[in-house]
């Protein structure tokens, strides 16, 4: 599965659990980026963040890929990072997303807002 296809599967997993403010950041043309895509979303509660994370993993496995290479933040539940190597999913509580401003750090990326 290509990174672009994987990012779309991740978006579906996010949408299924009512994630909001979903954006897809294409980092392929940014020098020294560590991945091809970031997929970022927000949730309203710890339990919603868990549900979004689980949904992403289920969708990716159903699509024929493996679980994430690395998964961080499940214990703190402020920011869950799911690293699929070529695609990294970021699941934030709304206030933590605003605090870290990940979108601004990668301002040169091509950004697609998912409605």
C-alpha cells in the first residue's frame, strides 16, 4: 500500500469515531522530512482519543497493512502518535493540539482539510 493510500485509510478510521479538524499534510517535497504524510485530528476526551486510535489500527489492518511500527501517548491520552513509517497519525485533545501547533511547524507542507 502506498503512503497516500495508507493516509486515506487512516482518515477513514478517524472519521468513523467522529474525529474533527482532520487535516492531511503532504511532506514529500519538504527537505529532510522524516515521513511522507502527517494525518492530524482532534478529539474531545481521553476515551474518544483511544477509540480513534483503535479505529485507525483496525482500518489499516483490514486494508491489508500491519499495525503501527511505533505507538506513543496511549497512557497520557493528550496526544497519541501512531507511526506507520511513511505516514504518521497524530490524535490530539483540542487544547493540546493548539498548544503544540504542529501545523505551523510544517508550514511548507501541502495541507488538505478533510470535511
